[in-house]
C-alpha cells in the first residue's frame, strides 16, 4: 500500500498540503537570528498569567503580552496562548503550561525575533526544580537529533523572567526553550509540510527513518508513531523524499519526567526501558545507521558546556543513559537482539 499515491493528490486539492514560505522577505527565515545563536537568550515575558493558566482548552485565546530582551530598552509586543495536549492539563503542568508565542512582523523587525511568526515555548511546567531539569534534558534531546540531521527542529535555550501583569503571582525566573516553527523548518530545508492523518512506513525514506528510530531508541522514547503521525511532522523534500521529523521528548527515558509512563500495550515497565519502534525493511543499511549514530558520541559530550544551566546530577544521569546505549551498539549480540531482530513488521 502506498498512501502517498492517493493522499497527496487529494490533500493538494483539499488544501491539506501546507507549502512553506509566503510573502518574500529581505531576511529568509533560514537566516533569521533567533536560531542562529546557541547562546542562552535572556528575556522577560509579561502577560496576564493568572488568566493564561486558566486557558486549558484546545481552542485557547490569544492574550496580549510583551517581551523585553536583556540589554534592550524596547519591549516587543506579541500575542501568547497555551498549547499542547497532555502538558496542557492542569494535573500535569499546574504552574506553567506550554505556550505559543505569536509575533507580528511589523513589531519584531530589527529584534532577535525578526522573521518569526509562531514559536513554541517549552516551560518548566511546575515549580519544582526537577521539572526545570526535565526541561533542560528535553532540550538536550533536540540538540542530539540536530547532530544527526539538519532536517530537525532547531531549538534555543532561554532564561525567562515571567511577570504576571495581573499582580497575582510574584515574578519567577526559569529556564525554558524555544522551538523552530514547522513552516520555518520547511523553508530552511527547501521542503514542504504534508498534513496527512497517517502514512505507511514504506512511504518514508528508509535510511533517515531508521536513523530517526535509532535516535528515539537511544533516548528511550516510545511516545511517537510515524504511522499515526503522533509527535511526528511529515516533510517532503525538494527531491520528493518523505521525512519523519520527531518532536516532544518529555516522555523519553532520558528525561524521565515524573508523569511519564509507557503505553501498557508495549510490554515495558517504565519509560527508562528501551524498546525499538523502527519498522523492518529490506532496503535498510543498519551498519551505516549505527555508524552515523556512533559518530556523534563525542559531539554529545561536547554539548555539556552549552547546557551549563543543567545541574551536574541531571547531566550525568542523561549522559549515563546515553552511554548505556552506546554500550549496546558496541555489542553485536545486543544490537542484533534489541534492534535488528526487534524491528516491527509493517
């Protein structure tokens, strides 16, 4: 079954294919400043957080806000709204739900947010320091995948002071990170986003799909599906290749958030237990994929100074979990048993 043969034609007619781009600008979004720098971005975000924290529905309302970047005297006006699914629930993120920042081109011009439209903000979720550590560990997961492929979401670490304009809460400063918009990603790699409800495993380019599955296995993430498009964005490249781009890694074993637990149908006890979710295909070169993952080991270690905000225990916990995966890859028996022979039948 090749779903793209029928789905892409129908989706194009129905407006289901979202082409990246729009009106040309002087600065392409691929060169916009926000994700060009990996330094920590410090700013104050002011809005009515009392009201924002009440916005827990899927169709939340835009709220007026402003951002003042450290070292600047001119605030940037914008709209903010809550977003997400599981983390949108009050029972999960009682103190700070995930937020979407919506910039206007006219007011962001000349700032670090120039050429940005809608940007996801991953927050600390709850007041406990553990949740802030989890945020930094999830940021690390995105950075690891960036090392494997440019066709991935860029991220920027931020140190944010939240100011509640309602006066209900005292200002609070926490680490968070910003995620590149999917249309900006598509424009950067000269592709387009395909908005389809599902896809067959063989519709994806084989080797990139295998490397993506190995990355998910490395960080211990089972909370994704390239068939059901769960925590996956589908991108078509200019040469008509179809790529699965993963996001949302808070349920991974490397992050090990308190609220995360595996789907009971998977047969694993905790999210720390790895389970390979890649599909079996005859056209795959496992040795080449293993080598690609092995090649970034030192680069992962080198991310430590960049994420200096993460405390030593959280960093060591994440690195030990990654090191265990490299031990697995270095053992022919373990990788054959847990990866090659464990692939899923389509």
